[in-house]
């Protein structure tokens, strides 16, 4: 997803414009928070889990409180370089033992960053602001949260070939089902 797409207005089910979130995401996107695309699958497949975890650690976000989190791409179809974007937030109260909630935004085909920033993630954005604000009543207080943009093509998830898009549940099921375990294997390691 490019900064131009991030800056476009999104609409809720009633057609109400929600520009605050996208303006803030666009501002964050433009404040050098992005780096090179991080494909974690090669690191995980080679057993380089500590390196995968360190590389996927999200840097400081313009906010009053910094929440540890991890983000990157998991390749679900190497033939077409199809990749799912994830953002993992360990529980703020008990990262070693807290249950993990997998958040897949509805649609399907909507970015899970809506849940992250507009519903229950550790940050919220105020309309017209370029800073994220810490959300005291985040689900991440009690649970570890795994946000995944799915299917391929939703949010930041992408493919390099038209044939890499899911067309039915058979395309989605086996490939997408491995993503949570793959992510958790790499980034939920403590230490």
C-alpha cells in the first residue's frame, strides 16, 4: 500500500468518511518509519529465529508511550511472491503466558490496521494528528495480539503476479492457516 492509498479517505458501512486514521497513517508512513521490505520466511526457514525477531522489531512510533511490537511479511506462495503483512504486539502484562488473539479485519479484504489503530490496538489516532496516542484500554493489556492483512492483496499484503491472489477458500485455507504459527514461532520467543 502506498502513501497515496493511505491518504485516501475510507468509508464505514454507512458511507461516513473517516479521514483521521488515514491521514495519520500517511503521516507516519512519511516520517521514515518504513524501511526495506522485511521478508521473514527465509530467516525462519533457515532457523535464524533470533535474527528474524530482531529485524522485525518495530522502531519508535511518534507517541507518548512506546509499545514493543514486531512486523513484517510471511511468504505464503513463493511461486508468485505472495506475502501477508503482520503486526504482532506481545501482551503488555504477561507476554510469556498470555493467550494470543488473531485479528483478521472483516470484509474480507480490509487491513487489520483498522482494528489496530481504530478499535482495540495499543495505539489510537486522533483526527488531524500526526502522532499515535497510547490507548489505555487496549486488548494488548491482557492478550498478545496478532494483526494480519489478509487475503493477499488486502492492506499491506501483496503479490507480484495476478495469479497469486486468492480466488476461493481453497486458495486461502492452507496457505493462510500457517501464518499465525510461523509468526509466533519467530517473534514470541522470550529473551
